[in-house]
C-alpha cells in the first residue's frame, strides 16, 4: 500500500503509446559502416518505379525465321549515393514467332518474380544454360555450340549480370593464357597448310570442347587441349 501525505489536486489515466510511434522493421543493409546511412537491399516489397533503365538483346537462331528481342530492365538502388547499384527487376521477350508464345510468357513472369524477390539471382544463369533441346542445338557464328534457345537466354542473362556488376567476368589466369598461346603456336607451326576460306578463329580441324562448347580442342603431345578455355585432359 502507498500512503499519500499530500492533497490530490488532479488525476490522469495512463494510455499505451500511439501505434504511429512503433518502430519500423529494419531491412538488411549492404554497408554503411559508421556513417549511419541506411542502404536497403533488393526485396519483394520494393515497388516498381515509373522509369527503369534496361538493355535489349537480339537473338537470331537458325531454329526460327524471326529474331527474338530480350529486354532486361534494372532498378537503380540508392541512386546518387556511394552505394548506388543496378539490380535486374523484370524481363520481357518479344518475337513475331507465336509458336513459343506460351512458354515465353510463363518464363518471363517467373524470372521477373525471381528478380523482384531479390537476393542472389545468378543461379538462373546455370539453370537456363543446362537446358537441352531434344531435337538438337545449333551453332553460333564463331564456332560456339548452343544446346537450346533457353540456354542462349541463359547466356544473355549472364552477359547482362556481368555488365551491371552482379557477376564477375570469367578470366583465365596467366599460366592458362601462356599454355594456350604455347599450344596454339606449336600446333599452327606443325600445320602449315591452312584453309584460305576458313573464317573460324581457331585452327582447322579443332573439335568441340565439352566445357565451353567451342570448336577449339586440338591434339598436342598426345593430349587434347582447348584453345578457348584452357581445359586439358592431362590436367
């Protein structure tokens, strides 16, 4: 019990704090350090801005008479700050060929949903590149084999992610570059007869590489070596 020794001149009823004063949920940050700047990651509740920046890629395959145009739009996060970056937000595919209309619409909606979800979306590249056409793939100019149209879409997404900085450009180390240069010089020295009408950048008679899908595998010193990616059966 509490004894009141003074005269009561007034009273008030205590009320809970207003809902507006409740703390807002904090999203995961990508940096800021001691500066205190809140850098918001890409998340599914992020609303679409009125204007998005993007790139359009043309895909012309021997499988169809009409080309496909792949457009990937990016959202710019933390614009005007040191944490500014671009992240893919949506993808569209347009073509006059209506044979693939259904799967094009389904695929673009699913991929756009994954982009808006945020996080690491680079896994889409490997998943798309692993799709093979049961009727067989096709060759691109330059000697690169494409197992399907979906796989080429995966290469386009990979190219775009590298351009915006989400993926790093795959590069060979100095030892692999020296090995490729040495093997190519030795092979060309031994093959004086060259086809004057060959436009392939790799030596004539090169086989298909199972790793990079490029016709650049030659036999040198009893070992198959790829002049494109450096893959060798002899390690």
